[in-house]
C-alpha cells in the first residue's frame, strides 16, 4: 500500500517512482493490450465467401486492431441509434440463430432480396439498412461508416456467430441471385428454391 500511495500522491519527491511504475506498465502492453490478437483475426472456411480482397497489413500485429468487414472477420463494433434515438451496439442486431444482412442507406434492393429468400427458402435471415440520415438504424457518429467498407448501396452478411460471411461492396442488378449464391455456399444447400413442406 505504501508503494501505491507513492504512485498516487502527486508529491514531487514521488515523481521518479511514479514514472518508473508507468514505464513498467507500458512495457507490458504486449501482454495487456493484445487487441489485434483478440479481434483482428480473419479466417477462411466453407461458411465464408471470399470477395477477393487482400487482408490489410496491420500497423502492429499484436496491439493495433483495425476493424474490417472482410469476409471471415468479426463484425466491427459501432454504436447506432433507432428511430427513437435509443443507442445500441451493432452486434445486438444479430438475433440468436439468425443471419443478418446489413445494407447501406441505399441498399433497399438487398433488404428486399433478403426478405424474399427468408420467406421462400426458409432461411433465418433478417435485413436492415444503416445510414447516417436514412435507414432502419442511424449512424450519427459515422462509426459504422468508418468500418463498413461498402458503398451506400452495398451489403454485408453476418452469420449468427457475428462473423462476416459475405459482402458486396456495391449494389447489384440482381441482388436476390447474388445473395442466393452466397447463402447456398454458406449453408451448403440450394437457397434459391422453396423449402419442401414436411407433410
């Protein structure tokens, strides 16, 4: 306790002690701040549709995490607001056991395609638009905009485990077909066909 008191005393005679303790703490940043190790990984699997983008080189392979929507990466964090101004993290939009398509503010075509596929093919899939001014959720601080890596008419598909499964950097003339192909690969079954009724 005596050493801690010296650390927090603010007295000039304890300045060297305080400086030495703070330096020792900074020297442990590889142990205490492994943010890129904990969040910056991106993996490949059959349930991830690569988009051909190259992984960005990290500024620091251990400490500096650079959020990304590259397929295989964890969903980046951002605070959003609903129509009533209530704040919620983007991760909470992913319902348990369900996929989530997140489109930009001009991504109505993607959302409609997702709703059609969910209904016709029995895919547990929700869809939202996130934009600064328009959308189902608003991004007033541009937190999502900084990390989404898609245009206002693009979309990302998030798996139930909150990992990015697929993305389209921009709009598509055939969003339903593009999304069906991606979901078919991820789910390893055809998605662009109605689910057979169990009678």
